[in-house]
């Protein structure tokens, strides 16, 4: 594999400015990334704060017993117990078959940066992946996109979930899931690796009961030899470790919301859009209602001094909510504002791996962290990766395309320019003149119709539009005949777009890792991990 580094803009303006470390962005963060001096400051800060290392390590050890493991995983758990250890952490939802490629890119980023930081800083650094199992948006995790006849096809897992259940609580029907997975993998096309991949998927499914289990089994089987640790934010035992911190969030809920809104004002003054939707009533916590089997967002009603949800269907005083934490913390969970806080209280974080959207929303949390006298960790942009198949690379060369331009915008501009060169100008002029003459003649007919029978004008207009439509139809057919002569080249444009910019989106936001495992085998991950990656904000194109 060959890795090519390209400078491309991020998917949002804020993240692009962050990659450039611009002066407009720096005031919204406590640390600069890629700076050894900043890392040393962070180590000093972590050393001044208490962390429940032993409790968290014990939880992870117990939680991970049912997932694929290795000597490297056991070493990571031992490292986490050491007083001078730190973690590189990042997270994602538990997408079916791991979801879009960026989830895999995030895991790779966490592991590779942890290895790098351990070498540079001389302290134990552990890679940790935070599975967002408490999330309840099933529609975001229940599908995979598949290339079908040179187009993007959405394959949705067939079981329905109507309540706002946490993903951790969504169980799989193994027979339905296996049938769906088999159909999906077979649709990729048979290769030398297909049977092994089918067996791999079936083995991971057999060990799994829920969406999170299936996700975790796949991830750990692929990355167990690199010492990766995982946690599930929806896990009930994990919530027990969060009691004191959940209480702190409840007591300080007004200060959290005030700090968030104040930080958002500062960001807005710089002309950047706000990413976290929040109001002055935000309590930044969810309540899990077992009767309704759904997760309900709480708000704080100052008039009655109570935390309420769903138009007052549920209601708590602060004392009742704090008591609920002590008795049954699984009833409460974090939202986008408090999850980063919880992560920072639990883990001594030397770096948080973030996608472009996460960079933007973490910036809105700076004053929230400062309220608790702690700093946000260095926010390190995750690796942005595109896989470039050699056959696509060949098409690319033949079409004289520029890689950076295609990765940013696709081939539509170049395709249109090519179509202009193959147009039959004489044919185009003939049809243009025909339309012009038809319109002129109908103007004369219209004048006569107004004299004879004004009521027939709508029918006349309809007749004119019909003829114009028929002329356009014939023009399209003849243009199609011209394109057919150049079909081989036009299909190359389509193949390049499908591989690198499917449906106009970055490859990593559409395709799934199982497509590549089917093409290149289960050793594909090890081949990727053997590469050397720089966390410099540049886009990584991997020729395979």
C-alpha cells in the first residue's frame, strides 16, 4: 500500500480553520494539537486531577470479557491502572456492520495516535473507543450503502424499532440479520475472500445479542491485536461509575447551559455557525422511561423549579433527580453537551480524536469545562482516508483528472466539459432552429385563435408544449446515440465518482469496510495498520 498526503479543505469551515490553527479559532480551545509543549502541559494538568483509573479499568476488563481479546488488550488494561497513564479516545455510534468507513478511520486514528504519543511522551498511552450505545437514533445506524449497477443503493436492516430505545437495548433477530448480511455481502460480488468474510460475519453475529454487541465483536476481532479498549456508554454497569458525576451535572445544570450559550455567542461573533441546539431551559440529560420504552430529553422549568420532559409527562425536583442517580443511575444518560464532560471525568485524556463536526461542537464547550476548573483535551482531527483501487487509478489517469479536485467535488465539471467536446453542433443548431420556428408559427396561430375562438387558447398552448416536448425527446435520443459512441469513457467517469465521491459525498461517509474486506480479505486491516500516518490534517489517499 502506498499513502499519498493531500491538502484538502475540511467538510465545514470551522474545521478547515482549525486544521490551519488560525488565530480566529485558537481562543475556543485550551490546547493546540501536534505540539509537544502542549502535550507536556496537558500531562501536568492530568497529574493534578484525580481519575477513577482502577474502577474504570475493572469495568472495562469485565465488559470486554465477552468480546475478542488478546495479550495486547490485557496489557492496555494493565496500563490504564497505572497512575501516570493517559488515553487517546474517540467514539462513534454502533452502526450495522460498523457503519460508514469513517468509524473504521476513527478506530485506526485512535490506535495510531496512542502508539505515537506513547513513543513521544514516554508514558503509557492506551487507545479507547467510546461506543455511543446510549444514542437512540436507530435510523442512523440501521443501514449500509452498497454499489449496485454503478449507483449507490441503500440497504436497510429490515427489523423495525418504533420507540426511542438506546441502541444498547436494541436486540437482533439473528436469523433475519444473518440472511440480510449474507445477501449484502453476496451482492458485492464473489471474490476469493467472500466465503471467509461470510464465515467471519456469521461468527461475530452468533456471539451477539444487540446492535452494540455485533458492532463491538466486529471491531475487536479486527483490532484486538493493537490493544484497543472499548466502552459502551449505554452499559448499565458503566453508568454506576458515573453516579457522582451525574449528580454534579444535575446540581450545576444552569451553569452548564449558561456557559454553553455564552461560548456560542462568542463563536457566533466570529461568523461561525452554531452546531449544538440549546435553549436556556436545557438540562442536558435524558431520562429513560421504561413504561414508554424511550429516552426522553429533560428540560428545566424555572417557574415550577422542576425538571420536565415530553410536555410535562414526567417531572422531577432536583432532590428527586439526585436521589434517582443514587438509586438507579441507568435511568439517566448524557446528551451532546455532557457526554464530553463525563468522558473527561472518567479518563485521563491526552488527546480526543474528532471528526470535522465534532471539532466544531467541542469548541462550544470551552466555558462549560472551565466552570468545573478543567480543560478540554487537545482535539486531534481524525485521519481522513480515501481508498484508491488500482483499477480506478487507471481510469483516473486515462481521463486526465486531478485527484484533489475529484476528492473535493467529483468529476461532474470534467464530465460536462468532455460532453461539450463530443456534442454534434450541427444537430444542436437544427433542433434549436426547429424550436424557434415552431414557437414563431404558434404565435401566428395564437393571434388567429384569439380572433376565432378565445376559449381554444389553453388547448393551443397544450398542443404547442406537447410538440416542443416531442422535439426535446427526439433530440435526447440523438444525443444519446452520440454519447453511446463514447460510452466507455463516460463509464470511466461514473466509476471514478462511484469509488471516490459516491453520490457527491466523500467515500468515507458512504461505503462500508465490508466491501473492501470482500475485495482484499480480512488481512486488509493489518495491511492498513502497517502504514505510517501523520496527524497533520492532510487527507490520506491509500492506493490498494
